[in-house]
C-alpha cells in the first residue's frame, strides 16, 4: 500500500498545488533596511543569488501505477522567511514585473534537469511547467520556449505548459492564437486549476488542450461529499468526451486515489504518492521504480473486502472466525460512526451491520453508506426486528438482505458469497465500461487532432489563396509581358502587357500556346519542344520578332522548388532591329 513518504526535505505544506500568478498572495513582512525592504529588490537578488529552488512533484498514471510526468514547482528560499511556496510570492513578483524572469529561470532549470534525466536513461520522462498569465500574453513566449528546448536538445512533446483559466480570460482575443502557436511547435498543453476560474464551458471545446487538471479543492472531500464526487465525475466524463486526459491534484489519501481510479481519472498528483522533491531525490525515486500498489491501478481486480459493524465484540469475533476461511479481507467497526470513518479511509465491497447499536441504528448507518458509497453491497444481521425502520431501509435500497441472529453458518456464508458475486459482476461491468471509455477517449483525442490538423490545413489554404492573389495581381500589373502555360502547353494566364502585345491574335486563354503564339517557341533544334518545356530544366532563351520589334523570349520551367507545373514565359525588348 502506498503512503506519503515521511521526509519532506524541501517541500511546502500539504495541498501543494501552485496558485496562479493572478491569485491573491499574503503580504510578506520585509525587515527594515537593505534590499530586503523592497520585495522587488529581494526577488531580483533571489534570481542572481541562487535563492530560487525548483522542486518536482510526480504525476502518476492510474493505468500502470508508474510515474508518467513531473510538475516543476518554484520555491524561494528567503533568507528571513524560509522556504516560500509560489503562491506566497508570485503575485507580488508579477506586480513587480518579475514574473517573466522567474518563468524563464524555471524553464531553463527544468530543461537542464530534464536533459540530465534523459541522459541517465529516463528518455520517456516529461516535465510540466506553469505559465504565468503575463507570460502567456507575451507574443515572444513561444519562441523563447522553443529556443530553450533546442539549446538543451529536448523534443517539444517532452514539455507540457500548464495554463490557468485566468490566463485564458486575461489573454482575450489573443488566446486562441497563443494556444495554436504552442501546439504548432509540438508542445503539450494542460488546462490548470479547472473549475476555479471563469472560462466558459462552451469555449472549452475549441481549446487545443491535451489534459485538464482538476483543482485540489474538488478532491479534498470527494470521498465524503456527494456534490464534490458528482463534480469530479462530470469533469472527467466531459474531458474524456473532448479527447483530453484528466489529472487530479491534491490527492492525499488512498480513498481519494481509489475513487479517482474507479471513476476513470488518468493521473493523480499529491502527497499520497509523493511531496515535491529536489532533482536528485526525483532521480532516486525513479531509479527505485516506485509505483502505486496494484489494487490502486485502474483495471486491477482487488481482493474481496468485507466490513463487519457490531457493538458486541463476541459477535464480531464469531463472524470473523466463520468468514475467514473464505479468504475475505475483513475490517471491523464497533458502531455506525466508526464504520463511516473506516469507509472514508478504506474501500470495501460488502458491509454486514447490526441494527441495534449505540449512537446510530444500523438502518441509518447503511442508509448513509448507500448515499456515500453506493457501490457497496449492504446486509443487515440483527436479532431485533424493528419492522418499520428495517422496511424503510429495504424499500430505499439501503439494505440488500436482512438476516436474523442467531444465524445458520452455511446459509450466512452463502448469502455473503452471493453478495460478493453481485459486487464482482458490477465491478466487471465497470471495468468493461472503463475500457470502453478509455477507447472512446483515445478516439476523441484522435478526432480532436484531426480537427486541429484540418483547421490548420484550411488556414494554410486561405494563406496560399491570399499569396496567389497577390502574386497574380503583381504579375497582372507588370509592364513586362508575362504568359503562363500549364504542363500540357495550354495558356493559363496572360497579363495586361502581354494582352496588349498580342491584341491582334484573338482569344488566347485556354488555347494551345504553340498554335496561337508560335513565335514564343524556338525551333526544336535550338530549344525545347514547343509547348512542352522539360521539368526542372534551365530556362530556355531565344529571339522573336513581334510587330516589327525584336524581343528576348525566356521560358522558365516551373516546379523545381514547388508543386507548380507548367512554365512561365517573359518577353523583353532587346533594342535590336529585326
């Protein structure tokens, strides 16, 4: 079973997700005198005096259980205030005009660390960095990222840029262009802190994000709050429908991890697996092959887990002796409240509860268990038959079976085994559903990429059409006669100067050039075959007499450096007498 490591050598307190630069931050109490009296001066000193620290928190794949990526988190080792998390100084750094310099420092350090990890044999490791809203608005941001990746020899798809909702809204009309530029350069994009800003859901489908990160605010009570659970399930389903992966940050307990596993989340990040680590600590963690326990991986089939809730210790002991032979993983609680607390920490499949217990009746406990953990199978085993409360619980679906004390051993074992079979059928259906949803997400991601490619092709076509129109208009107004032929020798273009020169030759467009304008072609012995200049050949030149004047005729074969076909013919006066 994975638990958070005890040492946290450089990390900030738990729930470590970095806040956006735009988020409010506490005012630092600077000491009087010296550079530290001014926060801006202090941060400038930090950039040049090695006071900034870069930590990395792993993102773990719930399919394989392995570390899939790292998020780079900047810290300031302040000489007076100690280690400060990003949320404590980035907003003030932005106000001081230093957010860009800090982002550049983070990018450079992260790329150097990533290069070292790749050189050590971790070629598939990726790193994510946060982009401040002010940097996202900077048109030069994409170029600086590309230059750093090139300098460090890192493929663009090894770096992920995490962009917050606030950065999108602040970018305004430039938002789409910024995102398209990042994607065109091959970078991966994650929408960070989703659900905490003001991004419109209707706009989400047009953003080219590869992943969506659910804010820790929604994860904190996901096991105990039906509202947070519903929100997470909705966000996961929506992101997958749009072809995005889902990352849950702020995961601190096994129960949260298990909920996310069962509901098709792709990756988790948080203290449950690891706090943010220094670069050398990351190397040790990865070299050790640390991963999630098998029962927390998405397609894993767990052991049969049973919870016994009864306030009589001898009853609990008797049930444990009876059911231990069936190889169940048995957990116990003395009352309903203790049972709910255990369920919050430990997933179970089947619950057996007494009815008459101090503090909370068994029917009320099972009713709450159904509300919070509807996937469990719930059995009441009691010597008291309070008909109304039990009947209500059965009618509400809180109780799968009602069994009486004293019990028949074999009959009870049969009922429990049948409950587990029902649970496993439901689990198998859920696993099948997860596999289908996983395939659908991959298909949606492929469709999204195709749509983006199609849009880019359409934009390129529009740009080419504009360029073609400009070139055509330029040729049309040249004083030099210009004629264009296709690869079959037909006249496809003739500019104004050429029309004036050959005004007595009748209709020209669409006719075979060698027939209507034979003077444009030299005899076969001294030039190419009329109307069929060889592809990729050098331009051919000859003299022609037209309307009593001598012209130099040059035929330029097209297609040497483009997909064009045919040839371009120009005529220029030589000044010689015919």
